[in-house]
């Protein structure tokens, strides 16, 4: 260190001497002896001051190594008496005892970084969940209710649709108790329709119906969806739900199917007797003269269509559109069972009665049930109970115009809604809709079932092979 000081001193003195000699040489002729003495004295004073500073200053021989590694995050000492009140957070209590105090020779960690005094780290899953009924939970009152939607058609004395009615013009009753309307609209709805065609009609009547299929495409809108079913002895699904174009293709495929024989059943002659040898019956054999019954499983067809409609969107109006003479015989499902499904799923039945159903003289007798022969026309029972309508048309032109009338009536209905208390019961609830204007007729469903129906198992046919009429027909 002394050698370094002497080297600096020599450097300072050489510089001073060079400057002094230069100045003396330049101003030797102009300076007096007194000025020379003053400059020499100042130089000696400067030299003495520099020498004293060089002797007092301690210059390091080389840079010392420094430990810049980050402080450990585990071996943090517990806060003692020397760091109380400094604002450092308390250590978590779930640290093992071996890690709570540093071992001998461990490095002392530095202070936490600035701004970290407010942060607390907890293990995953240790944050307590808020209680549902804690002090921060708002008070709430829950009551389970059912929303009941009731489509309503209003006609005047001439059978024309009445529009322009308001919510104040209606009143609705459930089991005789007035209900408060919570929903009302007169807007048109898109249709989810299941078209059912009776292929058990006599051949002339079925050919007449097949010629009207081209008018069915114009009865439905672009946003409607239609499925096609046919029935006779059995039920067949011809087309799943789709637009009117797909419906027309399905109708085109079945337009050539023939109906049943319009004549009487053959009970005699060579085709009505048993086996014979040389036109003679075997000894002890009896001639069979009982005609084979023809089934008209209309109940089964409506049930199949209703089960498919139950899965369609609730934003559309669900209807079943039947083209038939209304005869019902041989179905496995009864009328009461099918009606329960219809009222539970909110499905209305609309129908066009053709052939015998359109005969004026036959109208009243056709609504009666004949034991052993089923219903001659069950369509009015379905339409009245579900809030639909039935139009009896005989000619081809009348049937075509009825298509448009049926879909327009089903689409343009008033929709009433109310909330009713939910009860653990599947009992039938009666509905009555009234209009506060005289001379108007109201068409709405007669009631509903609040819970899904528990369908009964159909009765099997007898072992004798003969058709047994289902109960409730």
C-alpha cells in the first residue's frame, strides 16, 4: 500500500513540475522574483496536501467475493422479540417442526421484498368454503310451482276465428278455483305436427285422400316440422320430423297404396270354406263362416305420434293432425290411456273426418261406441278433450281447403298461462276457460295431469286368436 502511495505521489509531482517549468519558461521575462517565490510556495503546499491524502487513503488490493444468492424460503425463523411490530406476516402453522427453525450454520435470510407484507399463501384446498346459510347469505323464500299453459281458440256464432281479445277478456279456473293469469299472448306459433293418415279406409275414399296430398305442403310454413304416420292393422312411421318438403316426399311414396275392399266380407263359396276333396268336406268338419275382423288401431297411432311429439321443442305448438273416418278397433292402448299422455304433454288433436264420418245422417250415431265393434268415430272425443277441432269433409276440394283451415286455427290461438302450486299427486285437474263477451264459443283442453302418466300395460290378446276389444274403448 505504501508503494502505491509513493507511485501516485511521483505522478502528481511530475505533472506539477512539468506545468511549473512550462509556465516559468513562458513568463520568465515578465515575472519578478517575488512572483516566482509565490508560485514555488504554492506548489510545495499542493505537494504536501497530496502526500497527506495518499498516506491516509486505504485502497483495496482486489475485489472481495460477495454472496448474492437469494435467501432460503423454508428456513425462515419464527418472529421473536427483536422483530415484533415490523409488520412481517406470521408463518403458517402447517410447517413441520424440523423446518420452523434453521439448523446450526444456516445463513440468515434477508428481509422480505417490499410490498409482500399483505400476501398470505395457503396450501391448495385449505381455504374454507362459505356456508350456504352464513351471515353473508341473503334471505330467500322458495316455493315450488307448476306453470300451466293453455292454448285457447275463440269462435263466433258462424264458426269464424275471433281476434283482438285481451287478457282482461279471459278468466280461467282450475278445479273450480279462479287462477291469476301470469302469461298471455296472441302471437302465432310454429307447429310441430304429427300427420296420421288412415290407410284402412275403403279404396275409393283413400284414393280421394291421396289426391289431396299436394295441398298439404302449402298448409305448413317453412319453420314448421312434420312427421308422417300411417295406420290400418298396424302403425307405421313413414317420415321423421322435418320440413314440408320432406313430408311431401313421404306422401308421394305412399300415394299409390290401395285401401280395403269396400264390399262385404266373403263368408261362403270356395274361398269361404275349409279344405274339401272333390267339393266334399271331410266327415266331421264344419264350414267356417265368420269373417276375419279388420283392425283400425287409431288409438295406437295417436299414442305413437304423441310419444314422439313429447320430445320436440317446447317453443312450438304440438298437434296431431288425423285424416281418418274415426273408426277405432283392436288397439292395444285404450282411449283413457292415450288421453292421459296427450294432456300431460300438452298435445292437441285436430282431425278431418272423411268417408262415413262426413255423412250428415251418420254423424250422431258414429260418436257412439258399439260393444264388440269399438268406436265408429272417436275423433270428436279426442278433439274436444284436448282443445282441438274436427272438420268433416266429403269432397276432394273440401278436404284440400280444410288443410289450410286446420293449420291456421292451430297456429293462431290465444295462449294463457298461470302458476299453480305443486302437489305430490298425479290426479287429473280440471280446467275451464271463460270469455267475458257474449255470443262467443271457447275451445280449450278440459284439464291436465301435473305429473307424467304411469301407462298401464296393454292387455294381451286371447289365446284363441280372436281380437279382443281393449278396455276403455
